[in-house]
């Protein structure tokens, strides 16, 4: 049977749409205001003093990097355990890790799908914190992203050792799609997925044969291989380009940047 909307029902629908449109416009406006304000001087100081990647950027790129850090901090919720407040410095280091990975992919925006929790020390797989624990960062398909503050700072303090928990965990974030991580990030075009997977296998074999610049942990599984390769790509790009040219070229394509060429 055919039924039509009466004028009364139509008015309710129109008013409903109007209210939703106004709420949306207000939110957009608040968002724009927050985004237009410059990054705070203390946050810029953290980037200038602790983030070597930022230090090497041109003045124009620095402005874009600051903007992307600001956007990330606006979009994501970063706290300590049980919602405790964490310092701006730590939040900026988390944001800088995330932004570094996608800085060559202009317009890439991380979905806000999970909370980011920073512990002071390391923790274990039951999220129990302590100096005797050994997990420095963790990310699941759906749960929060976890970091140890100490490991996060160490990652930025030593930029040549191929260890940066911030880069490592956000590499996993880029790799998670459809609830699973398989070592092939969503940045890889579909035509490159098969060669990418074959290369991941070859690189795993090389670690096992002790003929790799990647650290051994990369041989754990495909997802760890990609995360460990990402750390090396940003922290030991020349060694990676020299000894693993195929892997390096694939990472250049995925990340849209070539760190071996930066000074
Ligand atoms: Zn990992």
C-alpha cells in the first residue's frame, strides 16, 4: 500500500534536518577556530628540541608539520592510565611519531578509533606497570594504543639506533585494516600488495640468516617486520637503502618520502 508523508510529519523531518545542520556547522566552526590558532610555544619548543625529523625540515614544512601535530592532538584523546592527565611534551612526541609516518602523504588523517594511553614505565600484557615489565608499546585491532613514556623519550633521544616505539606502534596502526595486521599497510596500492608480501617474506628470511640491518624482532611475524622496517627507514635510511634497496624503494613509495636523501 502506498502512503505519503503528511505535512505535519514533513515539518518534523525538515526541522530535524535543520537542527542537525546547525549542530554540524557549529562543530565545524569550533574545529576551524581551534585549528587556526597556532601550536603553543611550549609544544613548538618540544618539536625544536626533541624531534630531529622536525629540525631538518624547511621553514614551510615546519609550519605544515606543526599544523598536522595540532590536528592530531585535536582529533585524538591522549591520557595516562585511568584517564590521568599527561604532559604536553609526551602528547607532542606521540603526535610527532604519527605525523612523521604520513608527512609524505599530504591530507592523510588518522581515524579516531581508539584512545592513546601513556604509562610512565613499561608494562606487561595485563597492562600492569612496573620497571621490571618489558612491553614498551602496544596496539591491538580495536583497543587503545599504549606507550611507555620512558621508551617514547628514548626513541627520540637516539635517532640512529633503529628503535622508536612511537614510529613502531603507528606503523602497526597503519597496518591494521579489517581488524588484522598483515605487514601490508593501507598506504600500499593494491597492485603492489603481492610483491610487497613476497618481499616481507624475503626480509624475514634475511633476519633469520643474520644478513639484515633490521633488528631480530622483525622476524616475529609480518606485522613486526613492517614495524621494524619502518623504524629502520626513518632512523637508518642510508643503511637500509644500501643493503635492502628493494624494501627501501617499497617504503619510499608507501610513505611518499625518501629520508636517505635528507641531510
Ligand atoms: Zn610491534
